[in-house]
C-alpha cells in the first residue's frame, strides 16, 4: 500500500511538471536541454516535452494501481509507458534543441 501511495504522489508531481512544460515553462528543464531552442520554438518544444512527461507520469500512476491488483505486470506497464513518453521527449530535444545535450 505504501508503494502505491508513493507512486501516485510521484506520478502526480511528474504530471504537474508536464502540464507546466506544455504551457511554455521550459525553465524547469536543465539548461543543456533548452540552450539551443529558439524563442519562437519554446511553446511547441514545451508542448512536446510536456506531453512526454505527462505520459511518463500517467504510467507511474497506472503502475502503482496495477501493483495493488496485479503485481506481476507492473514492470511491463512501466516499459510500455516509458518508451513512448521518452520517445516524444527525445524527438522534441532532437528537433528543437538539435541534440539531447
């Protein structure tokens, strides 16, 4: 039960960060992830990064819920959710920042 609560709290925090990113608050990202993003690309970049972050946050919450009922599939859920979430973030970094670092 404690793992569930921790995962939900962490997932909600990640989702809040993702929502802030989608609104253009990319200052929450490390400076090397945003140093080459042009001013006119801040909002599209933030939306893509935020979408990936929200996907990861939802995945953490779903994994926490699955831990209560089906503990055997939690790792599968994490992989299935993290891959698209991080893929969207890497795509945004490559497109707008011209690299991951």
